[in-house]
């Protein structure tokens, strides 16, 4: 009998391997799923923690940044400061002065401008070797009919025993006093007329008038042929040493600073001691006593405008306002602004305006004069028919008068007297009266009205340090 069944040999090893493969596959699949879920869960945990603690983390970041900034500032404060000059170490009481001083003091770099597409220097001085060989030109024979200027003197008894010596408003509402003399309107009109002999009020007429200078200082001033001068009354601006001069100028030029006793005390308190030879650096300090005006701005016009009266033997003078540091060679400046242009007076054009009437509005707006006193001056100028926009040889007649360079001739001396009398009669703002005097006084033609950039090349502008004190007695 046949048996229809057959046997199949089954290996235990094969069965186990097959099972193992299935098991490993399941394990791998489970592992992969488990790993993915684990990463997702971790991310969720991190996000939950950040959302929970974000204010604290933000605070930590801000604290770290604050600590970094404090450490950086502390590091700067403990580092040694850079070396400073004695001038820079002073701490003036003017809030903006220190910044200006650091930026401007002792700078010698030239000021330039673009002309016709080419950049050139505003003030073209001779080369240093030429400056050392520079000689004064011979005095020219003038065609101007004025040959002599006579200064009016009056007796004190005419107006009492010194009642107006320090007048704020003296005779007829003006500030004329024993120093200036008492010019009437008729005398004012006559003084503008050109004659062979000119007669004019010009200060210093009375022994009781004030502006007292010692005999020693007067002797020094009489020996000056060329002078650079400045002044500070009422404890005003500091003294800046002139720079940029040649050896020849150091020997031939007088540098004179006029102070009153208030300024002397203020400067000595800051360590500016006047030597036994009356000098501080290159400046000869001349202390003036018994100033004739309560208004210190008006006292400052005396050395500014009447250099020919203070230095009777001087041929040339350069005036520099106390807010500026003179930084060019004086003889080179005379050659560039007077001799080269055949001028007897050099002064810069006004930088902003050309009309006296516009300037008057600016003066009132900036509180540099009262509306009432400005209106008195403008009323007189309108009555005299001063043009609205006065021009002189095609240039502005309105001047910025912080620097005045001039030759002492009969014409310029008379012009400065006329100008001085205008600032005494009206306001102390000399910009308002300059165009008027230039218009009324027909004899002065050789004027160099140089541009503003030339003025900037001549000086380092420091600004006013402090307000001058008014005289109270």
C-alpha cells in the first residue's frame, strides 16, 4: 500500500532566523517612531520653558548689556587724560567756550575758498623769506584836500564841574561828556565837510574826562610805529597770545592790550600775572583808570577807533576784538590788505546783511540795543536821506568791524573821529554808523572792504567768554 504523505524537513535554525528578521524589523520600526516622538516632545518642553521664563531671560540680557556699558565707561574714566597746554587747562565760566577753545586756539591752517572752480587761499600772504625782508613803503603824497586835523577842546565850565564824566545819557539825551566834548548837531554837520583844515571832536579833550594812562605807558605808546591792539574792560574776555608772526614783526610791532582794574583783578585770579616789565607773553598790558562811560562797550570804542590819538607817532594800526586770536604776521597783513591794494583802510564786509535798516532790526531782535535808541538813530539817518542799501565800489558798505587795519593819515584819522562821535551820539553798535559815515564823508575813497573768508583767515574766533560788568560809579 502506498503512503501518499510526504515529509518536509524543517530546520529549527531557519525558523528562528526568519522570526528574528521579523522581530528586528518590528523593533526598528518601533525605534524610529519612538525617536521622532522623543524629539518632538523635547522641543515642546523647550518652548514651554521659554514661554514660562521669558521675562527672566529678558532681564538677564538687559543686565548683561548694562554691566558691559558700565565697565566700558569706567575703563575710559580711569585712563590717563591726554596732555594739555596751560591755556587749555583753564576752565572758563562760559558754557560754550571750552569747545571753541579746543577747536580754534592756536590754529594756523589757512582759510580757503573756491574761485572759478579753483580752491585758493582767502588771504594771500608773502612767503616767510619775503616777509623777513619786507620794508615799509614811503609815505605817499595824497591828493586829498585835508591837510590837517584839529581836535576841538572845550572848557569844563561850559557844562559844569564834571557832571557828565561817566554819563549814561548826558547833554540832550546823548552820552557826550568831558572825555568826548559836547558836539552839537550843527558841529556834526560841519565835521563831514571836506576842508583843508578839519576841526572835529575826538575825545581826550579834558583832563577830567577820564581814560587815565600812566606816564610810563604813554612813553611806550609814543614809540610805536606799528601797533596791534585789543582791549577787555569790565572783566570781559581772556587774553589770547598772537601767533604766526615773523621775527621782523616781533621786533618792529607793538602788541598792546588795554585793561581796566576790573579785568586786571579777574585775570590775576585766573593766574594771568602781569610781569614786572608790564607784559604777559607778547602783549604789553596797559591798565586804564577812570573810564569815561558806564557802558563798557562804549569804553571799548576808544582804543578801537582812536588809535591815532593813543599812538600819535604810529604809522599803522591793526585792531583785533578781544573775542579773537590774531594769527597772522602783522607786516604781511599790512602788505596784503593795504600796500598791495593801495588802500589806507581795510575792514571786512558784513557776512549776513547789506542794509543798515535790516541790521537795525537784527540789533533789536538780538537785544544788543533798545528799540528806542535804535529808532532815534534811524530817524536821523532817514532825515539825512541815507540810501536803503548803501554800496561802496560795488561792495557792501555794511561792515563787520572786529578787525580794522589802517594807515594813520589825516583822512583815516578824521574818518575814525566821525565814526566814534556817531557811536557816542546814538548806539554802541558801530555796524549801524559805519555805512552812514562812509556815505557822508566823501573824502575817503581808498578802502579795502575784504570778504568774510579773509577775516576768518586773520583770526581764530573764540567767542565772548563772559559779559563785561557795567561801571556803577
